[in-house]
């Protein structure tokens, strides 16, 4: 029996060379970035997303879209528009049914992130 595959997109956000240093405006951009990702999740484009604990690789996202859609969605992310991130989109195939995600709600701002 042939194996069927699902195609997903892995997106890496990396620190853009010469990105601005921390400022009060950054808090607004960060909250806008988080709200944008929450919207993408609610629209069923984004399956998972989160920061990476690395100075260069800043975040990883998993999209249930084709590559072109993932690119276009990331080009309007507030963090990308602010010049914080470079975007890399990589198609990923996995055996159908291999990935399962529980229903969850993404935080829309840093105020919604717990300290635990």
C-alpha cells in the first residue's frame, strides 16, 4: 500500500542583520506580531509557533499551507515589516496523519504569556 503524504511549511524567523535595538516601540511591535500569529492560527493557516532560544534563530512556525501562501502571510507579519526578522520557508512532507494538534489559543500579547 503506497504511503500518502501531507505537505506543511516550516518557517524560520532569524534575526535580521542590523535589526533595531530594544525600544518602547518594540513592545507594540511584539504584541502586534503575536496578535497576527494568533489570527493566522484562528484562520487555520498556522498549526504551531513559538520562539527559539537562540540569538540568531528567533522563531519557528508550522503552516498548513503551500509555500507561496506561507511566504505571503509572513511578508505582512508586523515583526517582518518592522525589519526584525528574515524569513525562511521550507516545505516539509510527513506521512498523512503523522501530525496531530490539540485545540489551543495562541497568546495575542506579552500580557497573556504566563511566567511559568
